[in-house]
């Protein structure tokens, strides 16, 4: 297993600039998304997506960056993170639904 590649750039979700960028599979790899489109996301946004949504939900309902940006749950987070400097790493918070599902 190789080392994950990171680079600096703009997050496609929160649109903040000059951030460490990670590759997010819009359809999770375990759901068949290995060779499907990806998005460049900052670490906080990437972690928040996976804290809020299950992989099946991402694969079926939120498999495009535009769909993620329009979703009410992540929208609350985006409103907050866009006000933060790019140097600040925020803590991901699970949705109440995910907390119950995770038990």
C-alpha cells in the first residue's frame, strides 16, 4: 500500500484556498467507485463528510460535489468552515442519525 499523496490547493466543497488537499471518491471505493470521479477536498471537509454520511448514502444520494454542497446537513458545516482560516483544522462532528446507527 502506497503513501497517500497530498498537495496544496482549493477545496472543491468549501472553496477555501491554500489548503492541504486529499482525494475524496464521490462514490466510495467499497461501493464500486475506485475508477469513478473524485473531488479534491481539504482534510476537515473530507472528515466531516464521512462523519455525517454512510458510504451507501454517499454512493446513492451524494455522489456529486454539487449534491453535497446542496445538502442541508453539510450546508450547516460549510457555513461555519468558510469563515475559518485555512490554517485551522476543525473537529468532525457526527450527525445524531449517524450516532444512533453506529451503536
